[in-house]
C-alpha cells in the first residue's frame, strides 16, 4: 500500500510539472503579434493555423502507434524538444517559412504527446490499482496546464518589455527544455505487446500471454501491426468508436474558439489593455472545470447531457451579450467544457481494452484536429458575413445537439465489470 501511494504521488507530481511547463510558453499571448510585426497578413497568419492543424492530423495516429510499439516516456521527452526547435526558429529567423516550419514542429510535438500521455497515465494508474483516479488526475493535469498559460500571460508583458520578442522566444524554448527533462521522470511499466499483458484487475501481476489470435492485428508485433490493431479495436467496438467521436467533438469546438476569444473581447469595447484580463477570466473557468473532475465522475448520462446543454447556453449568451459582463458567462461555459472534455477522455480510456491504448487515443486526437479545421473555416465564414458573437453562438449548436441525442438515448451506458473503470464510464 505504501509503495502504491508513493508511486501514485510520483506519477501525479511528474505529470503536473510536465503539463505546467509544456504550457508555460510566453509566446502564447504574443505570437500573433510577432507574425504581424514580421510583415505577415491576416490571410498568411490563418494559413499558419491550418498548417499547424494539418501537421497534427498527419502525425497523430502514427505517433500513437509508435508510442505503443516503443516507449511512451520516450515520446513525451521528444515532444517538447520538437516544440522548442520550432520556437527557436521563430526567435532567430522570423519569417513566413520559419513560422510555417515552426508550426510543423509544434504540431509534431503535440502529436507525439497526444495519446502517449493519456495512455501512460492510465496504464500506470492501472498498474498501481488506481485506475479509478484517472479522471481526477488528468483533470488536475489540465488545470496545471491552464495555470501555465495564466503564468505565461502574466509574464509575457514584462519580458516582452524588457527584451522584446527574442527574450519571449528564449523563455519559451527554456520551458520546453525543462519539460523534456521532467518527462524522463515518468515511470513506465508498459507491457510489451509481443510478450506480456497486464490483467485488468486491481494490483494484478504481469502474466505471460499464453495464446494469440493470429487473425487479430492487435496481437502482431511491430509498429505497422500496432497501428492496424488500434484501428481494428476502434472499428469493431461500437463503444470505443463512440468514445473517440465524443472526445473529438467536445474537445475540438471550444478549443478552436479559444483562438478567437481576443477578438470577441475587443468587440465588447474595452481598452486593448483590458483584453488580457477578460482572457484571464476564461482561464480561471478552465482551472475550475479541471478541478471539478472528481465530482463530475458521479454524473449520469443525463447529468452529462445537461452539463453540455448548460455550457452551450452560456457560450451563446455570453457571446451575444457584446458586453464585458458576458465573459462571466463565457467563463462558466469554458468551465463546463473543460470538465466535459476530461470526462469524455476518462470514458474513452475506460472503454479501451486492448494493448494499443495510445493508438486509439491518437485516433481521437486526429479526429479533434479535423473538426478543429472545420471550426476554423466555419468561424471565418460566419464572422465575415455577420460578427464574432454570432459565430460563437452558432458554434454552441453541436453541443446542444449532442445533449439532445444523449437525453433521447433513454438508457445509461453499460458499465465495465472492473470496479476501477465504472465511475469513469458513466458520462
């Protein structure tokens, strides 16, 4: 028991530090200004966002299969190094080609960590007999990441004033290098798909695999076979497939909208110096949403649907108000969406039963990037013909539709037999 508690604390401490440092990027609040001051047009800046998302889509699932076939900890070390290289290009060679390549590297870093991080955390908790703590742990990790964003917002101004864009860029590179160093502290007891598996029972020992189904690609060794195995699990298991789609839709829409919140804040008529304060309010909402994960695990399917519906209503209402007070409603919406995203991820992890956890999770990441691009394009079209507020309000409709579909389902989702996973599966 003592070893279990100590192992859980080590994992959590490492995870929170890693999440904080990977989001302690002082370039976050000013990179659009860096692009504009380097002579880029709005169209060129938008094209950079698309390059970013496309890079993530192309690398998401292959990186997940790589994580399952090799070491998830290794990929978590490489991810911030790729991002650091991209930020270094922006700092020392500020030009459109460097910005584009930097976004490719940033997208690669995000793809390497996506899937590998969630899979490592879930499997390590399962190894310790603490799988029921996954939603709580990952929720606090996202809160740590949001705190990192808050810190970057607060620090970016003074650092920019003192040393300009080079100082902000170097500070961002340093944070990424520290994150890579922290990643080496992650424990890893990943069972090799070729010779062992972890029995899905609390504190169960690692036992040799006695029999394999040669027709099942999940049982074949190698990166390509692992990729096929992960895709096969999502294809044949309807519950896993639904979990992948839920993660993608819930996470992508509000995540894409976050890029446009400065424009919405400016539309309220506040001074330019007040815009960061309104954005801080949204970040606080996300922090609270991550911390509410333990309570959110008790939500029934109906409760989860009402969470989405309420958050959608707050999003639309706050955006259409066109007043600084509307950001209070938006903060509530972002709180609800953060909680809903954590719970959707926990639901998906509880449903994955094969050894290709990172691959399946990366499928959700790839679907998230695809929907993100759709939201970018749709927002641009709607905001051009109407306003930013109307575009935000229309983006709330998918959440309302999901809520209606869940409320109309009529029955709660089936639970897994494992007691550890049951709390996470009721979403």
